[in-house]
């Protein structure tokens, strides 16, 4: 019998993709979808192509606990922590897509707000699968990394002990900004436009800071580009390593990874659209290492990685439901 | 009486914009438009919205010399040099949009091909107006910089003596790849895609290498983004200068420039679409200088700057026809 | 001395274009721009590329009357009528972009809401320039037609006495939905999507109903397409007229019109982008007349036509500031 | 053991999707992919996200016959017929995506060219599954309908005996124009553009003419819109039937169809992207029946429907591999 899984917050883009993936998962069964403002509507009315023929419910931890052994929570930061807490108290394993459990408390409260469930931080594992696979396997609460962090950290991970200086210039599709209608996400604002934002500091930088060695000097600048889904992190690294050593590190780290492709050509976001893959190209030009990593921000950058983590947490093959 | 000007190669994107600008120019009169494969067709059939009601002619230097005192040449590299030579021999002042006269011979032949008119290289001036205004004013032959080079050099120029290390991550719209139909410019290839290309070395890097101090260490990586017109150069600079000194250099260099805006917010390509402006934002974050420069690749990055240069060469106010 | 003109509601898309056109108009001077929620901000901060270096003011009819002889009002329907009334009371000539003065009272109140200034309806002229030029010339209050109505009526006008049956299938860019951020205008909703809406009845149909002969049977269905600006009306007409008679009517009606092009090929919205032109293609296939009309919804479909009308009202050449 | 299936012409958009679908099909096994100009390259180099890890071969009917019981042929018209013939001679069941077997010989040679294998026309079945399911089940050769024809015929089929007059205004994404790079498919030509084409007669009209009752008066006009995949057919029908009778016909015809959704709201192309579904909305407004049908032109309009037909031909459940 498949494991029941709920998606809490299934009306946003990330939660909707989580529901879509779970609907077709061979070992997990989607047993509940919840939403805040859209409760009462059908999921397939909001997202016809995902074909999740279920009604969005109000969040009720008890009702979910009756039907689900685990949950993916896709609420905004701040709102996620209380929901996660309620589900954990009822014994559910949880993957949280928000920032609420990604950072240590000090970092969280510096970049975000007061933490609503700090007592859970100890058990939370940072869910970058390729970096923390074994911890995730044994975890009850996993914090799925931010989309930018996922691409940047996968790009840099094999070199993490050798990073003298790093520039991450990242380009994200608009779904990364969420489903809320704002001036920023208006079609007319986005179309024919490319623009950096939060140059002085984007919250995902806190994850890089936490995951990379303390002494790493890095700059991270996100850009918005007129695509729906997709994220490209272009990383420029100064290192003392020689070219062959660099390439060996990447091959060693990634050649057996099921969701990472080391590509001969610079990856395009379209190469990984609606897949859980991260496609990485490494080159060394004029002594600088250039690492280009493309993901789908809603899949490997959010819901796909969440299911990848959930597979591990529930003892299923890591790739199930994601190919 | 207005000065007659011809556009040689007016069927490509850059040449077409040059014709569109000249059509409305108060002191210059567009007297001839030529094309290679499209000769015989009307310009406003190819580009209805530019409303240039003229027939594209075969290139004939004598016929042009009868009607024009100057020309903008918008041929591909290699094809431009012979046309420029023929026009210069007939006494016309020329702004060339190709790479043929941008580089010294050694650099040109390393990055491009054998030079067809090396005897003209001595008189050619690199047409980055804000950097070489006085030389342009007296020149008979000006080489308009590449679109990437224009944005990157304008971003870096005030700091050029203080650049220890530079990363230029540039994003260009598809018109920068020219009007030729290729797999790369196919709508289906471009849409929902962001991709780096020529990571190992793009020809415009030769211009940066030539214009920046020899000791500058720089990396330049171009990306293709799904917009028609527009180019954003995101520049990451390591320098010994302090923040205030950096900002002073930019204000000093640019506050009186008619086509440069120092913006309080990161510029979007849409802010400068179909204008000759370069919009620049400078910030210093964690000791790194981040300079973001947005242009329209066909205007300030090609035809607009060509007219700006031509205005100077012919003694007209620099901004005429460009506001 | 140029005539002072105010744009009331210059922060929306239509009003912003009106301001941009007036800024460069040789005989009209933009003397005030107002906004409701954006008052206090600079116009060129909201719309850098339009380069209107003015601060948006709160609406104050007296203050405007001191500086302006005429106004373009670009408020939503309902909000427009009181502003128009206040300006008319102070003697200003007004072109209103809303629906408030396009329809007779009965039609207005059936399709929209209670009318706030019915006493002005008598003096209001429907501002489809090519259809009502002489009335507009003498008018003090002109109601600029809706964008859909402009394209459809220009497509059908020469045949208006011979329309047995008409289908208008119209496709509009997203700026037609206004600057308000909604789920409908979110980039992710629009991109890769084409969709009909208001199939049961769109308000612009009321204008067609009013302007076309009463006995004309017509169906009008609007569609949203992923472009910023542009509108194509594809009209399918059953008529008793023969092909040559049809073509003669179009040539007779339009060959001297300064802003209408009779095109040999089906027009694309890109052919007229950021122009005040309407490009029309007429063909007769299998006994059906197919008329395709492309406009820029913010220019000929709103602000451009408003200036065209204003030129007439103020005694200037009709095309001034619009080429 | 799964049935081996080859895709002949797997480097074009339609063939590539066929290969992608078959790769994941539970009962069919993709055993060969061929290409003309791209033979020797890997499929997943051309289309990384489809993850077909196979090398494109030259077409060799004998080699294919050893590995496959059936084939999907995705060549251009004219080139398809000889390949189909070679495969049929070796006993393979074939679904052909080209026009070569859709029409009777007279129609084909009027709209296309001389037929290369007229002797096969008798056995060919027109593969609009919902209309010809039983014939397809017993067929050895099925001609998959054109993308426009699929959407238009599915929109009209329940009413086909009651169509007095029909206008089909269809909007297609760019992948419908094929992978060949042309001026028409250039990103800069497509972006910000909506345009009708082949107003005087598009070849898919021949399929409508053949499939609809002879006396039906219809007009079909295709438009190109800036999306990658998707097709919307907006159909305007004059009929003598009353509203309830119309709706009953649609419900009766489609409520049990596995790939047709009768939608309460006008369908968007994005609702069916990368699905084999046709989403249809029917309304009756002012006595006119408006039927809106959205499909993915590469799925239900090409490769998806081909697999749907192949499932029937090979005795598998119709929906296998397509959900």
C-alpha cells in the first residue's frame, strides 16, 4: 500500500508541482491538498494541466494525520513553521519548502523574522540531496533549499574546499517570485526585460554563507528573466587548483549522481524544464573556473527535490516518481 | 540643406535601425539604402513599422557618392572592409558597424580573419563616444564598438585604472545574433531558455582586452535571453578603491553625459528599449563593486551610437535625431 | 506658444503613452501629469524609457486649468466622468480614454454602471477619427473608442452598410488589461497561453452595436495573447457585394487616410507597434470577406488616437506629434 | 515483451515528442530513431530534456524491420510516402504524421504534389481517433491529422450534420511551423507579433473539406502566435439547432472520451500543454455557437494522437503512455 502524503499549500506554484509529481508517483499517494485563500476550489480548476482531481481543503493537522504519513509544506516563510510544527507533533515526516528550517536561528532571524518554532531547528536537515544524502535518509524534517541556493551550491559543491573567490550571477524565471500578482510579475513588466534585483543582499545568500566554508568570499546577484520556469547560475571561481584537478573533482562528485548531468556544452534552462535534473558545465578559462548550472526552479529548485528527499526519508528509491 | 547619408546593408537589424533613425533626423537626410540579398525590395516591406519608404539598392560606391556625404556600413565583418574602402576612396565619412576596424591588425586577424583593408586601420577611431569623443569628432572613419563591448566598457570606463579583477556576465537579446535564421535564433530554441555561449572566448572580448589596461584580469561570458532587443552587462569588480571613491569616479565621468543615466535602482533592459541611452547602477557590496549597465543592443550598442558618432563627425549636436 | 495639455491618470499604460507622445509634440506642451495612487512619484521613475521628467500630481482641476487648455483623461470608467466634468466646467477641452462618454446612457448603464455625469453625454463625440472627423474637429469632449472597437470598426467601416453577418475574432496584448497586477496579467498565466475570454459578452461589443447599423448580426470574441502591445482584429464578413465592389469601398474610404495602410499581406501587430497606424488587409475567399486589422492598442487603440483627436480639436494638423 | 516501435524522422519537433512518449510507454519499446540530416548525433544532445539516450540512425527499412513491429513516420509530406511504403512492405504497422495519406488522391495532388505511393491510399485510415476509432483499431496504416484539423474537427464533430456556416479562426504556436530555421520562425519575427497567414487557403483546410459534409460552408484562417507549443481553434457556427440540442450533442459525443474535456471556461493552450488532451468549451451567444478547442499541437495535434492510434492498432489500452 502506498504511503499517503499531503501537500500543504498546493495552490502556489511549488506546491502545485509537488501535487502533480505525487499524483503520478508509484509508491506515494497524494491524499490531501490544502490551500489558504483557495480552499474549496478544485486543484485541476487552478492548474488544469496537472490533472490533480482533488478539492483544496483548509489546513487541519488532525485531518491530514489520518490520511498521510508525510507532508510537503509549501507555505511562505513564517507561515510554514506553525504548520510544520503541527504536523511533526502528529508524527508526520515533513519536507518544508520555505526558508523556516534552512538556517540556524541567528541567520534566520537576521535575514527573515522571528522564528515561530525554534525547537524544531535541531532536527531539521538541509535538504540539498547530493550534499546531505545520508542525513536526509534518517531525517523527520527536511528543509528544501531555495532555488538559487540549489543551483549555486550544486555548481560549487565539488570545489567547496578550494574557493578563494566566487561570483554567482543567477537568472531566474518568474515562477520563482511566486503566484502572487505584483507589479514585478506583471507580464508587461517582465516581457522584453532583464533586470538584477536585491543587489545589496538576497536571502538565499544566507544559505550559501551557511553551507560554504566560512572563509569563502562570494558575491551573489539574482536577475529576473522572461521565462516561466528555469534558473541558471553562472559561477565564476578563483581557485588555486589546476584545470585537471578541478574537472576531476566534478567527475568524482557527480558522475554517479542520478539527477546531475555533466554537460559538454553550456546548459540552457530549457534542457531541464520540468525535470528534476541539474545540468552542469565546467570550464577553466584564463585561470578562472566557470561553472554553469541549470535547473527548473520549481522541480530541482523546489518540489522535485522535496520528493527526492521524501523518497529517501520514506525508504523508497531516490529517483522514484521523478523520471 | 541636410547632409546626405547612406546606409549600406540596411536589411539587417542594425542597418534597419540606422535607416529608421536617419529618416527622422533633423540635419541628416537618408539618401540611399542598400542590401545584398534583399536588393530590389522596399525597406518598409521588410520593416513596416520603421516607415522608410525607399527601395533597397545594390551597393554601388559611385552612385552613393553622388548622393551622400557619409555612410553607415552595416555589413558582416569581412564584407564590410571592401565597402568601407570604396566609400572612403570617394571621400565619404564612414561609421562601420562591423568588427573590421575596431581592432589592431594583430588582434583582428587572431579573432576574425585576414584583414581586407589594413591600410585604413591607422585612420580608424574606436567609436565608444563617451571614451573617445574628441578623436571621433575629427575622424573620417569610425568603428562602432560591439554591443557587448559598449555596455561592458561603459560600465567599467570610470574605474579602468583601478580594475584588479573583473567578471562581466552579459545577457543579450536575440537581435544581437543578427537576422539570419539559424537553429540558435529559432523561436522554439530561444523561448523559455537562458543559456551561456562562447564561454571559451567571444570576439567582443578582444575589444575589452584592447581598451582596458593590459594588466586587467577579466572574464567575459555572454548569455542569450528571450528578448528581442536589449543587453545587460553585470560587472563584478575587485578594486582597491573605497566605496566613496568609486562612486565619485562614476559621477565625475558620467553626470554630464547626455546618454548615460546613473540610476538609483538596477536598470532593466526595458528601461532603455529603443533609446540611445546606457543606464548604469553602481553599488559596492561586501567590498566588491557591482556595476550593472543596460543598453538597447541595436541602438547604443550599434546604430544609435553610430549616429551619435556621425553627428560629431559632421559637426552636428551629438544628440540630434536620438531623443 | 504651444497649447498646454494635461494627462490625468498618467501612471497607467494608456496615460503614460499619452504623456510620452505629448512630451515630444511640436505644438502641444505637456504641462501636468496626475495619478491617484502614484502621486508624488516621478513619471520617469515608473516609465524610464518614456523620459517624461515630471512629478505625478494629485488631481486638482483648478491647478490643471491654470496650466492647460486641454486634457487627456485616462482613468478607469466610473472614475473618469467626475474628472472630465470638473475639467469641462473649467473650460478645458477633453479627450477621455474611458468608456464613460462612448455610449448613450442606456447602453452605458446596461454594460457598465450608473453614469456620473449624464449631462455631458450630449456634447460627447465618439472619437474614431476616420469615422467622425468633422464632428471631432468641433468638439469639446471626445470619447476615445476602446482598443477592440477601434480595430474592429476600422476594419468594418467601409462595408458598414453591407454587413449581413460578421464574426470578429480579436487578439489583444496584455497591456490592454491595464497595469493592475492580477492573476490574469501574471507573467506565468500569460506566457505560453492563448485564451478567449468574456465569450458571453465583452463591453466593447456595445460600441460595435452602437456604431454599426442596427440590423447587423455580429459576434465578437476577444482573446488574450502573450504580447505586451498590439491588437489584431480578424473579421469574417458575409455580404452581398462582389469582390471588386468590396475592394473599391476600402480603397475609396482609406487611400487618403494618413494613419491607415491598406497592406498587400496580412498585417502583424509588430508592423504597427508604437505607431498610430492601423494596417488593414482585405481579401475575399470563397465568398467571405476577410478583413484583418492590426493596431497598437495603446497608440491607435488609446493614447495615439486621443492625440490625433486632440490635434483636430485644437486646430493642429491631425498627424502632428504622431509620426 | 513490449512491442518494438521505431520513430522515423525523430529530429523534428513532432518526431522528437513521439520518441519522448514512447521512451516512457509501458507496453511499447522505442527500438530505433532515425533522422536525415542529423543522423549520427544523439537524440538527447538535440533534445536533452526528452532524455532519449539513443543515436539517430540513417533510415534503413530492413534494419528497422528487425527491431520494430510498428513505426511512427515524421517526415515532411512527399518524403514520407516512400518511407511508409518501405515499412509497409516489410509488414510494419505505420502511423504517418505527414499529409501523404490523409487525403484522397485528387485532393492531395491539388493541395500538395504528385503522390509517391497512391496504391497505399486505400488502406490508409484518417487518424482522428474520436471520429474513426473502430477503423483505426483494424488499420495497418493510419494518417495522423494535421494539428489545425485535429482541433477544428474535434470542435465541430458533434455538430457536423448541422453546420450551416462555419468560421474557424485558429492560433498556433511556432513549433507547428517545424524545426527548420526560417525568417518566419526567427525569434525576432515572432516575438510581440500576432499574424494571420495563408488567408487564401491553408492545406489543412483540405482535411476539413474532406471530413465535413460537402455542403458545409466554411472559412479557415490560421494565425501564428508567440508561443512554443499549443493551438487554439475558435469556431463560430451558424446552425438551426437550439442551444440545448447543441449542448446535448457535445455531451453525448464527448463525455466518455478519455482525452476530451468539456470545460466550463474558455480553455487556454497552457491548460493542455504537453498533454494529449483536447479541451473544449461550447457556448451559444446571440444564436451563434462558439466552440473553442485547445490542444498541444505536438501532442494531440501530432505525436500524442499518433501514439493514441498506435495503441489501438496494436491492441493496447488507448490511453497507455499518454497520461
